[in-house]
């Protein structure tokens, strides 16, 4: 009889109840486990666990019993917010019950136009910190519900164009009938069949057996792509993302060798490249790498181009995309689809995409008015950087990095000083704590949201070449680089608004150098830095300048697009633009866990800002380059180090202005600054313990808690004793504590990296 009981127990165990796929993933993530760790423990493939969490497959004995045990233990440790029992819901019922958490991304033409006329620095800062907010919501946000997974179609119902139930909150395909299936697809292989997971829960059958056939299918049948962002621009090419299984199907390696990683591509003699050549498809100069562009030369206005993304080749950098490369196909399509709908279809790394977004919003050329014969011609598009790069030899020597062709006549080992080189960089500054600060209990870090995006908003930058001027009168509205002596400016007495105030200048960083040191003589500065010297109440007399009379607010549309993407995604995570300070801090607490996939999108948007600006001064990357020779990036119209310098200058000045305002009102001075993070000593652990709010209103012109670009959020809090111990341990009284304030972990001496 006992044998019969054992058999019954085994039978019951083989049908052990499992939580729904969404809950399985939540439990794993709550304990900090990766898919690989679970797969190793259960002795199954990584793709198997991924299938269990996406709902594509269900575990079978004997792994099912072990998996159920793991989930039961995790459920005890991390109970769901609502543990009330309920009957299993059908996929349709789940879709109906779960509200969409996404807000629609604005169309390119719907971004707010820049305000008319020129605004002062302070007015621009105010506009930056108060963009059009979303509609009011409840003061205390709740965690956004996880989207319902689309059900897998049966073999008989799967067909090209067949739609699955769309996961809640995932943007559907575009309204343009040419791109009705959305901007991209993630191609995976299941049961020997290739499937394309599109945005909005759509799954298409992929009949292609090779990469050339996949390209043909994408352009002829898939209806993938994205409409252009600007009238004279171009439609975005469709993006195909290949999973590991898809790589195997199409004859590509799952991972690159060390040699291939170094080269950034597979060898020219690879069989897939030969297949493409036979089919008369071409690759760009970068070859077949993690982001491969496959095309045929355009005929007229018709383009034939497909971009491939291969996550297992590190196409999705974990620093910016987190664990996106490890997501199941449908979820990866969701992440990339949200990014594409709110920013643009990825064109490569987030840095490359950030730069491409500038061009997409300001195409270099447009069609002219009809001539006498009724024909239109290509002409310069006003407000753009044009289609031709500036001759490297015509760049101001002060603006270019070491090794640039404009510096080829300098002695080989000559080190340029401040009077020869424009050095506008973000802050990396710290000072020892005063005795009074050491009596306080906490060090509190605050971080400026989208600081560099805010620095770009409303900024006038040069559009064309620079003009050299001797002994110019400074003009704060004229973008350029100025050689001027600012060493006479004393931070102990400055103008704040229209009034002179006395401060302790020894506790403040200089606004004119990244290290916060007072300048010692003439140096090159971007226009916002010199304008701030005038704002502080001091006279400036430039020795010479490189100015750009052809200028405009080139980055406004770029800022609007990225700001809207950031705010919409943060709103989906329960953090809205109009929350009271305490409610904002509460909403930020754990917001990433509410929807880890959307948190990936937020990270990618922020990386797009910084990376795009960094690309404006891209350095040589191997290529057999030698100092004095041009490198590939110099052939782009968007290689503009002066624009990058102006944005960084404006960002640093915006931060210093708030620090001065805060010090003049409260008598509090920063302990450390790293880029957009500022650390203060305080008696309490919260930013509200030192930020001067009165009846919920912040100090005008000072730091304000909120999610909008230019406002601040809480970065982290540590004990004052921690700070003193860390500095003593490394014998570094000016160790930059802002670098470690987030979690308090210090692994090595502060080396500025």
C-alpha cells in the first residue's frame, strides 16, 4: 500500500502548482538571482528557464518539482503585495484587467517649440526645470502592475501577420501602413521555426533560411520601420535583433572570439558575408559586427537597408542596457520598442543613437523650391550642421583634442596648458570637512536629473565655422571660445541676482575649472562660463576669441525628445512631475523594481544623452591612427567639440549657480561634487533635512526635488563618521566622497576614473 501512496505523491508532485510566469520572474529578481544561476542549480539550459518565465514553456518532471520548491521558498521570503487567493485568469481576462501603464510618446512635431526671443541664463534655467508637466495624479503613487504576457499561438494558428494579445503597456505598431508592425523585431527560433517578436505583442513567422533571405523578408514582407522625424529627413531602417538561437539558425557564431571582439566584427571571409556578397548586399565600413548595417545603394529616394543587432555579441552594453540582452524575445522587443517609440529606433550604441537623433531632427539638406524648369534640388537645411564636415585644419586649435591635425605643427611632446586648450569638463571636486560639519551626523548626496540634457536646453551653439577675433568685446549671446583671465574673481563677494552677498569662498569650488581650483591666468572658456563671470558681478576682457556668427538652438528638439522620453517612462514607473517633495522621495524609493524592463529604458535614455554629447568629440579608436593624422569621426558634420564644451560648461555653471544660491540663503556649503552629484553635511539622512523648503515651496533658483531635468533626487546617505574613516584610511583628506555616497562602498583610492 505504501508503494501506491508513494506513486500518488509522485503523481501529485509532477503536477505541482506553479505561480504564473510574471510571478516566477518577480520572485527570482526579488532574491537577486540571475537566469543563469537558476539554470545552473536546476541543471537545465538558460533558455529553458527563460521560457518558463515568459510562459512559452512549462517545466516537466523532475525539474518541475525542484523549480516549484524554489518558488515556494522565494514566495515565503518575498510575498506578493496582494496575497488574496483568486481564480486563475485567462489571458484575455488578464489583458482586460491590467491597465496600460505607458503614456504615448509625443510625435516629433508635437514637442514644445522653444520660447521666442533670447532668454537670460536664469530664465533658461527656470524653463529647464519646469517643462510642461504631465496631468496631475494621486500624491502617493503605487507600483505599476506588470504587463500580462501574450499567449503563444498554436501551430495551426501561427501565420505571417497573426497577432497575439498585446502585453499591457507595450506600444503597438506604427500608424504608418508601411510600418504597421512597428520599428523592430526580435527573431528567435522555437521548435525549429523562426519567429519575429514585434512590439505590441505581435509575432510573425519568418520563412527565411539565411541572412540574405532574412534581409529580403524584412524589406518586402515584415512591414517594419519608423517614419521620419522631420520633413526633409529619412525613414528609420527596420531593426532585426537576433537571439542566440537565431544566430545558430543563420550560421553566425553565438559569441565573438577575442580576436573578433578586438576587431569589432567577424572576418571578411565568413560564410555569411560571402552569402550577402553573392546576393549583392553590402556592409558598411564597420563590417559585420554587433550592429551591422546591410544595404544596397539607394535608387532615387528608395532605400534598401536593414540593421541587425546581436545582443550576444555585446551589442547591448550592460552599463546602459542592464540585463536587456538576457531577456526573453517578447520582453526584449518590449524594451527596445518603448525606446524606439520614445527616442528613435536604435542605430547602434546609445552614444551612436544620441548623435543620430540630432541629425534625424535636423536633417542636413532639404528639397529646394522648384526652379524655372520645375525641378527641385537638394539645398542646405537651415538650422542644421549641413552635410559636409568642417575641414579639420579649419578648427580652432584651442578646441580640438591632442593629436588632432590642427595641432600637427606642435612639438611632439608639447603639453598644452589652459592658455592653449579649452578644457570644459564636469566637476570632480572635494574639500576637507570643517569642524562644524564634523559635528553633524550625516552626509547626504543629491543628484541632478538629466543634468547634461538640461544644460543643452535653450543653449545657442555654433552651426558653422568659427571666426578668429582679436581683443573682442564679450557678447554672452555669441557662442564661441574666449581666451580671458578670470583669476581676479573672488567668490567671497559675488552678485546673487541684483544684490552683492558675502560668502566663505574657501568652501566653494571655482566655477571656472573642473577641479574647482581658482584659475591662475588667462585660459580658454566657452561662452556660458564667461557669461557666468559677468553674472557674478565682475568685468571680463578677452584677449582673443573664436566665435560663430552662424548659430542657433540646435539641441532644443533633441532635448525635448529625450526629456519627454524620460518623463513618460518615469511616470510609468510611478514617478510623476508634479509630486510634493516627500511624495517624490517616496515614489523614487524602489521605483526600478516596479517594472525592471522600464527601468532599463530609463537607463538607456540617460545614456543616450551623455553618449550623444560625448560623440561630438569622438577620439580615434585604433584604426592604425597616428597623432596629427585625421581619424574617421572627423568626416562627420556632427564632430563638433565646441558644442560638447558649451553643453558641459552650461551644465557646470547651472550647478554652481544653485550652490551659490543655497549657500547665500542657508550658510551651507558642499563637501564634494562629482559631475551632477553634490554632497552636503546634515543632521538628518534626507535631502529634506537640509534643503530649504517653506510650506512645500523650494528656494527660488536653488535645489528643488523633482523628476524634471535640472531638478534633483536623493542619491544616497552615509554617516559623517564613514566619510572621515574613508579619508583617513586612504590618507586623502580631499577624497571625493560623492563618488561613493550611493552605497558607501570604496574599493580603491580615488583616482578620478
